[in-house]
């Protein structure tokens, strides 16, 4: 096992050749991405009382913390620090009565402004703090949309991962701190929240309603989620509903109806029963920057999931899997983000394998491998950010490190361990043990490794044979596993025929029937293979053949409404230098906000027509979520 001191090895980027068995590590790493004094206090409960003002585009109200000192034996607490970012602090009240002195420190990029509270007398017992605040126009946690950007009414939604919760309310903005949360949110429009409905809406001021929620399972601040707008809901399972703007409701209900409950029941067999009660889905507006965000009880999801053929439904399997990995068991800091996402991708693919067969799981893993390769190749600092275990420090915004690496490199490490230990049957008992041991807690990679070695103490020689240094600390692609390619072989064969056709010029052998028995997932692999193959075909020299391919498969590729297919079609066209597609891609980038497509879409456009890429970004930048806008600006090296 790795010892408590092994956390220092991340700075050396070197591990022993054999992992020695030492005293297990009991406390997680320190989080470098927070300015709060979270290590000195326990947050027993959090209460949010918020009012949404669409006119002013702010959220105002208060947060009430029930706290307990962890320094009672060492002495009382005389100062407390919280995270804030672009917030206005109005006042602070101690134990519901006395006003507390406070100081908002100068901004420290990228972590925001530390809020320092001074106790006139030290606190060594339980106490409460209420902070009244309001957001500002520079808030990075919220996106406000006018009725012209939606179906006709204003809309707001939050996105707090990784360190944007501090821009919504003063908090201990670290995944190391978890607490139960209650919320009372006043708005002129329906509200959804990352918790269970606690009561029917009550009448608020000026014709508004106050919506009441309760989250009894402890969660970190980044998992708080709120949205308000013209929302309606429909059931999609016995414990699930879908929420969205009215014009999408029918399509959304059809897309998810019946499948969500299958995913829940499959995951429960793999891990243990779902602890959160209800599982609902919010289909957000077009500008939503992620495929999904695992807000407990209410997954926030992109409208690109509505493909009208259920082909993107597996994204919900991923967000549902977060109910165990990330939400119930959480990385202690963003250095260890792979513990959230690698485990979640692993569970997602186990769900897919249970429902569609083991070959389908391997096909998904193979596509993930391709995505990982593409992501690392596109990185401006792959030497740093393609490592599985990060060393971000206080000067790096965790958003900069978010990529396919924690997802896919993390998954492939777990997939590698599963294989080394004897397959799913041998690994499943550890899955249950791991999530049971760390439920409602936060941990780091070294605690994970300690637990792995403890559980498989009789298989230590197998674990010692894992090249931990390469997996955890080395940049670039990890060792490639052996995949079951039974669902991929026919795709590879078809792609190979097209590669040969670029040399012979003979495309008469191809017909639309080639794709009759090809699933959407296989079609994604086919399009990936065309541009990522080792065959090394330069499609820019075979534009005519590329056009023929799209003409032959027009019904499955060109007219598809599946965003995964649409993006890959554009990538193939760009690689083939079909100049007419450049403006079409620019127009499409105005219809999606999901960074999975927006960021590589702009990078593609920038490669072939930088002036068009810059003009398109200038036109669309204010329609994107602030996180998306900042990262695309960085990708393009854009200067105003």
C-alpha cells in the first residue's frame, strides 16, 4: 500500500518499482483550490434562502451554516475563512443574533476573494453563521438567457463544477466538505434543485412562488444545482421525471421513457441500492456546456441528447452512475478528479454491458480510447494535463485540466485492474466494498490504493505488477488494453475498403445497404476510424472520394440529427477540405453549447479558416456559457 508520505511522490513524478505495504492513509490530501479554512470545521447542515431576479440578473439571499469546530481539543476557533468570487457580502450573523466583523480580501486568481470572519470570542462548540449576499454581473456560476434565447421566457441555470460555487454563494468550495442542504428559492418561474421536493410551492412576494427542497444526503458545494424558467415535467419511470421547456417535453419524454429505470436497477445490482430517492432529468437550454451534470436527484443534461432515436441515452447511464461515484463517494480535490470520472465511466460501461452485452461495453471503451487519443493530441500542455494524477496547485483553475483524461485514462486504469485481477466477477466484490467504505466521504488516490491492497491482500503480487508510475504520473496515452473487437471488426473492414478506394478510385462497390446492420455507436466508430486510422489517408487529397462517401451514406450521416454523428461529419468534411462545409460548421456552432462539440469545432475551423473561426466566435461568444466562452477563447488564442 502507499503510505501517508506517498502523496509527496506526485511532485517527484516517480513511484517505487514495487508498492510497499505500509500503514494505511486515513486522511485525504489538502485541496489547493480553496481559500477556505475547511480543515478546521465540520459543516453539519447548509440552508439556502434565495430569490431569483430576472430583471436584475442576480440571485440574492442568505446561506446559513450549522458548524462544529474540529479544534476543540487544540483550542477555540477565532477566525474562519470562506470562498467567494465576484459576490457582494451584505452582513454576517453569528448564532442568529450578533453581527460579526468580516473582511473580503483582494482577489487572488483563479481562486477568488477570501471572506475572513473574526470571532470576538473563540468558538469551540457548535454554532451557526448566516451570511447575506448577492451575486453580481461577473458571476461565473450562472448563465442568464432572455426570452429571445429560449422558447419565449427568461431562463437561468447554474454550473458550479469545479470551483464556481463560490460565485453563487459564500462557501467551503472544496469537494472535501459535504453537508446536508435545504433550499427555499423564490422565482416568478418554476424552479428545479439538486434535492427532493420538501413541500408544495408557497406564495412569495410580487406574485412569485417559493419552492422548497431538501437534500438529506451530504453533498459538496459543487453539486448544488439550480435552474428556473418555463419548465414543465412528464414521467419517464416510477421514480423519474423529465423537466424541460414545453416545446421539448414530448420528444424528451419519448427519448427517456422506460430506459432510466432499467439503468437504475442495473446499477443497483452492480453496486447497492440507490440512496437518493428520486432520479429526475432537466433537459437544459441549447447553451448548456456539458453533456450532463450530476446534480443529485436532478441531472442537468444537454438537449443534444434528444436524437429522436434513443442513440444518446447512454449519457444518462453516465450521469446516473455519478449517484454512487462522485456524489456519494467523492474526490477530495480536483487533483484526484479521475476518482469521480474514471469510476463513473467504468460503472456506465458496466451498465451498458449488462443491458447490451459485453461486446457493447468493449465497443464503448474502444471509442473512448479514440476520444482520449484525440483529446491528448489537441492539448496545448499535454505534458502536464494528460497525467492521470494532477498537481494543480493554487495558481491553476481546475477547469483548465478538465478533458477526456480523467474520464478515459481513469476508466482504462480500472479496466486494466479488472483484467489483471481476473475479470468482472473477481472485481465486482471490490466495487461494492469500495463504494460502501467511502460512502458519504471524500478521498484521494492514495486512499483508493490502500483500500485496493487491503482488499486484495492475497493478490499483492498481481497489484505489484501494475506499472503505477506510468498509469498515475506519466503523460500521454496509457498502455493499450486488449479489446473485444467483435462489434468493431465489420466497421474496420468497411473503413478499409474506403481507404483502398482512395487509391483505386473505384467507389461503385458501395451502397447505402453497407450500414443496414450498423448501430449508431458503430457508425461513430466508423467515422472516427476514417480520420484517425493508422492507414494514414490524407483526405484532403481525396476530396472527391470523401464526397462520394457522404453521398452514398447520406441518410445515416448527412441528415442525422444525432449531434455525435453531426460533429463527426463536420470533422470528416474539414479533414477532406470541403470548403462549403466551413460556413455550415460555423452556423452549427451557433446551435449547440456543449463543449464536447464547441471546443473541437472551433479548433477544426481555426485550422482551415482562422478569420472565419474568430468572426464566428466574436458573433457567438455571448451566447455560450461563461466557462465555455473562456475555454474557447483560450483555445483560439483570441484577443479582444
